[in-house]
């Protein structure tokens, strides 16, 4: 069995986190008020069913990327950029359809940190530095 590259490891971890957030989110929200600005939260993070589906999509894309050594850094970079865009949209107050109400929402800063982490893993883990790439 081949060992996973650092980007694949990050993709596995990210898939587990985002798929868990999806399942736990649906336990909190159910399917009511699909894209509504509600007071439903998971710990301190705002949720609605649409937000949960976004987590499901991210988790599935990261899970698929975890199976492909060459796709993993591309997906980490793309989804990291998407999370930074979500941060900007949330801070600007344009993400109420995801139950993210503005600059003071903790979701925004989680998106910022995770987006930076995903991009850092994608950009700072070069194939030449990763022994797993030598076997491909």
C-alpha cells in the first residue's frame, strides 16, 4: 500500500472534519428553513441546511482528492481559495443565506484560518520534498 502524500493526508483530515460538520449540522437544523438566517448553531457556529450542504460538498471533494496524489494539492489550493472567498463574503455581510451574519461571526475566522492552512499545505508541500511522490 502506498503512503499518502502530505496533501492527501490534509485532504483526508479535511474530508473527515467537513463531513462530520455536515452530519452534526443536520442533527441541529434538520431540513427546515433551508437558506434562512436562523439562530441555530453548532457550538458557536451558525448553521442552516444550505450551509450543511456546502460542508457536505467540501467533504466529498476533499475525500475524492485524497485518493489522487496529483489532484490533492490542486483541490487543497482551490478549496482554500474558496474558503478565503467565503471569509470575504461573510465579513462583507453577503453570506446571510448561509446563516453567516457579518464581521463578528466566528464562522468567518474559521474559514480564514482553514483557507490559509489549505493553501499553505498545497503550496509549501512540493512534490520533490514529499517522499510519497517518488513512488509515482
